[in-house]
C-alpha cells in the first residue's frame, strides 16, 4: 500500500512544474487539474489510499482522480491483469478479442438497461455517442440536460455545470468556441423539478431527441434525486418517443454494480459508464436498448458512425474485468459504504461541535459537506437542487480543504467537489480525516475562510464575450 518508490526530493516538484509550464499550457493536461492556490503539484507515486508528490509529501487521497479508483490506486489484482494481458496481446484495431466479449457479457448481465454495449476510452465519448444515436434514431434536434450535471467536454453538453447565480436559468457555456446553434439545441432544466420536465415536454416533446441526466448529480457534490423525478423522466420520454440517457459515469459500479438504475428501479434507454469500471484505466462504455445500439456503424450500413482507435484496448479490458471480478467477489461495497456512513455521521458531529451550519450528504463511498444553514446537520435532509447549493459558502468550502493539506489529507480544494472513499481506505483514515477536518475548519473560520472565494470553481461559465467571440 506504499505510494510508489521513494524517488522524491524536496524542491524537485518546483523544477518539474517549471518544465511543465514551458511545454504544457498551464502545466497540466486537463482544465480540471489546474487548481487555484495549488500550483506546481507534481505527483510522483500512488498506492492504495495515498499519493506522494515529487517533493516527498504524502497525502491520503479523497479526490481519487474524480472517482475511478474504487479499489484504491494501483490495485495489485487489476495491475497484474492489465500487465499480463499487455504481455500477450497488443492492440490490433481489427476484429474483436475474447476479453471484449467477456466484458460486454458481464456489463449486460450487471446493468439493467444494457442489452448491448460498446466500449469507448472515456466518458465523454460515451455521452457524445449516446446523443448522436438518439438523434439518429429519432430524427429530432433537441437535447435536454439539467443544471449542475456534467457529461464531458463535447459541445451539446458543455453548458450549465457550476453556474454563477446570475447565469442559472439561461445558457451558460463552459467553453468558448461552441456554435450558438448547438447551444440552442440544448434545453437546460432544473434537476429534481418534475413540473419543469412536464412543461418542457408539453411544449417541445415532439422535437426532443434525448434527455441526459446524472441520476445523482455528483459534479456539484451530491444532489440526491427524488425517485418521482426519475420516474417522471421515464414517463415523459416514453410518451414522447425520446431517448432517456442515464449518465452513470460516476454512479455506475461505484454505487452499485448495476448503477443507480438498479438502486432506483428506473431503467433508461441508454446508459453511459466510465471511471470506476476499470479502476482508473481509460475505459468508458455506452449500452442500452438493442434497437438503439444496432444503429451504430459497428453493424455494416448502420447510420450512427462509431469509432475509436483505442476502444476495447486489451490491457484496459483486462483491468475492467479484474475490477468487476473484485467488486463482485470481495466486500468492496460493504466496506466503502460502511466507511462512508462513518464519515458522514462523524462529520455531522464535528460540525455540531463547531457550531457551523452544514449539510453533510453523499451516497455510499461519496461524501460532501456544504456550508449552508437550514439543514440542521441532519441525515435525512439534504440540498436537492442546484439553486439550493447557491447558499453554500464557497470560501469556507475551499478554505478548509486548503488547510487540510497541512494535515496530509487531500480533498480537492475546488468549490462543490465531492470526495471519494475506496476499498483501500481504512477506519484509521476516517479517524484522521475527522480530526483533521475539525482542525482545518476551525482554522479556516479563524482566518476568515471567505478570503478564498475568488478561487471557487474551474467549471463556471466561459465569459459571455469569449463564448460569443469564438462562436462567430
Ligand atoms: N459524465 C460524467 C457524469 C462525468 O462526471 C464525467 C467526467 O467527470 C464525464 C461524463 C466525462 O468523462 P471523461 O472525463 O472520462 O471524458
């Protein structure tokens, strides 16, 4: 469980970060890795629940790469399976391998909506293809998404994730360079608002190709869905002949082997998967109703083009098979759910002691604390809409996480980001997390946490001028 070889030296991180800045824009390979107030973080090793920086600092990791390593970093069984596959089977890019067949069989057996499934390398590719095939199947133009949900970087869904209060209710693109007509074809509704869904279908139903939703919007922490909201989505899409897509890139496997659809009993037409299915290897999947999946061009002559050089890469497939086997055969969910309950209950006690009004929420292995009054720290009450989250004190949210770093604990210091437990975390980690959180929050309050407010988010809207300028 050691986070890699100790090839680290104090000061090495700054030199590496400077080299990165010279040749990599911003010094990192994703806009979500450039963390305000945390420049020059160079990761040198990972193992289990921990990671080590190039400077030799060690952290217990609750960020978990935004969620993939449900088993913990470099799980030995997954790493061995991937290496063994790589030793005998290179990537061919023609035909199919037995591993791909086994993985598809397994996913179809596990996830209720999956009659057929295709592999991708990322979640974004999966959601992209879900919307493409929905449009191909229906011949319709519009897509519905929900404020606070993130479905990847492609144009149809690159809007209204973490929006400033004055951008909620309108289009709020997260990037410049998107054609206005593409944005116009996406309708944004409030999550958990069944009446808004019914109104939208009454007005636009005949033009709606797809509704895409994170059944639990974890990209803003954790907004638990009212079951009635998910059944309304199911009923309205079925009535209108639209395609219902559950984006289970986060919830799939992590919350249950069958995803949130198994937990809720609401079955979508299409499901997208990623992250935890291969414990960190680059795997995604799109699956669902056979009649829709048969529209992909993997079937000769079918209309919805589908390709990807690395789809079904043997080492990634082996990692996914090993991950699923371990989650099936070992008490992975029991362990992470028990620790998750301990964290959420323990945090409520901590905040009660500190006299800080919070909403501690999450599900299973995922937890998040919003700093907002009105929830009494209670287990049974939680924010349910993005608008509720506007009351969160972003300064304190980011401020205590920055101060946690001094305790060797890493929760991503970005507003509204959730934290994850893995099979590799232990009760002693939870004890330390609770102690350190109490100290970090007390310190943030003493310092005036709101000073960190200007660094609240990296997923807010692009500037209006930037978005419009590039679209021209
Ligand atoms: N869907 C959801 C719910 C996600 O959280 C993400 C990524 O965070 C994606 C899709 C996109 O996945 P990827 O980053 O693998 O492209």
